[in-house]
C-alpha cells in the first residue's frame, strides 16, 4: 500500500513538473511573440490635438451659467487611464500600486515638460513584456491619438486645467483648417482678388482663376478669385508689413493709407485676408479687416481721393472672437458702442465649428499673452465682449 501511494505521489510530481515546464515554455513563447510587437509612438505626436487632464473643461470667462461654446468635452488623460488602467483588478480597486484614480497620483508618474523621461509615457509605449501597460497579453493597446494626448499633456506641463500651451496649438489648427483650407481666408484667394482689381502692378485678371460657391440655404453665389501661381502669394507679406507700418505710427505716416496695395493707396471694395498662420491670425486680431479694409469710404484726402482704411485700428466693428462665437456681442473698443446682433459668420453661425471647438478658440483667445489686453477687455478695461443670453460683460 505504501508503495502504491509512493508511485501515485511520484506520478503527480511528474505531471506537475511537465505542467510547469509547459507553462515556462509557453511563457517563453509569449515573450518571443511579444518581441515582435511595437507599441512605440513612431512619429512626432500631433501637437494640435487638445489634451486636457479632465474630460470636461469650462473655459475661463464663460457665461454666468456656462452653456454652448463654454464647455469642452472630449477624450482626456483621465478617461484614457480610467478605461485602460483603473479596472477592478488593477490600478484602482484591485490594489495594484500605484493607484491611478486621482490627478495627483497620475502626475507623480510624470516629469512635467518631458514625456520621454516620464514613467507613464514609457509604460504605454514600451514593448517590453515585463513593463508594458496595459499588459501585452491583455491584447489591449492605446491608439495613436490616446498616446499623443498623454504625450501632449505631459509636454505642456501636466497641468490639472488647460492653459495657453494647451489651447493655442489646437485653436490655431481649428482656425486654419476651418477658414483657410477652402477658398476663403487663404493667401491665394486674397491676392487673387487684388490681382483682378489691378492693385498689384503687373498682376492682372489673367493671373487668377475663379471659384464659385453657392450657399445651400440662401442660394446666393460668392465669387472667389485665386492666383494660379502659388509663388505670387508672397505679396501678402509685403501688405502686412505696410499695414503694420501705418498703424504703428499713424502721425508719421499720415499721408500713407494702406489698402491692398504697397505703393499708391486706392479706393476699391474690400477683400478678405488670409488666416493661414499664427502670424496671419494675430495680424487680423490686432488690425481687424473692418479697420484696414472697410466696405465704405472713411477718409478723403486733400486731393479728393477716397480711402477705405481707417486711421485707428481700435475703431473696429468686428473681431476674430465675435466672428467665431455667436454667443458674444462686440463693443467698438474706441467708441464703446455695442453691436445690436451677433456676428459668428466665420463659424457659419456655429454650424461649421462644434461648440467644444469654439470653446477651445475662446480659451486660447483669453489666455494668449500676445493678444493685447485692449482686445480682450477694452482700452479702459470695462469690457468689449458681452454674452447675448445673460448680458454678462467679460472683464479681467
């Protein structure tokens, strides 16, 4: 009997050894297979992806009761971690350290400003079987966008709430894609219009082609002339230089009123300007189109020549922000007269941009130090933007 028991134990021991051996071999195979898996974020992350920590962000200077165009709701660092790491059996209730259920605990795993040196980013991009998170054998990997959000958040300082570093890249991209990618606010269209009017010396109508756009709601047709040769768009830089010269020192350049030309001012209907770059956008904010190219005569010189450019860049009836956000009314910064209706035409009355996207642009506008205080809160600080719903005036 004793002998039989001994043999049974020996048999069980043998089975256990075989099982352990198979387990170890299987683990080894898993490791070999995992070696062919790459979780690295190969290309430079897209910095224009808005990357907040929390899923919902109320922008600064929102309406009294935050509503449309005030709240940004989108995928965040927090939701990515909660969906992939803070499950019942892992870095939450499961007791696996560290717990990642608070902003402080997540931030403790990063080096603000340096994603490559941050443990959190390393764990989600490594292909090491023993380090990767989520574990490789779970068959789950973060998407490129999710990894980019984590990267951007760390790169921009790993803040709990967004600041200009977070808002600016996303806002500039939204304006560029929404306004200058078609046939509206781009260099080819602006300078094409000038060429057709004979404002650019040797350039003529022959240098431009025409694009027609029909509004599906009203049926109206807009004409957009564009330059055929992209190299000719360099004249836009010359125009911006001349406009800046005039508005930087109006008195010294009193005999020079720029209007879509770089030598002799002329009287011609206005043409919109490009919004291709950050510099273009800042130019439009500081010296709005309604100032530098008014639709009616605002000045007549001693010789009786009419001009459409105002001499005061703060005597404006529109702004970048009021043309994007229909919940805001603008007051002329110089005259302090409030508009009686919203604008929002650049966002097609908020139909072309999503409310969260408009909120991103607003968040950037009020956080960017390059935008003067006068174009945020007025020359006297009393406010130039007012909410149509509540009547709240935005002041510093």
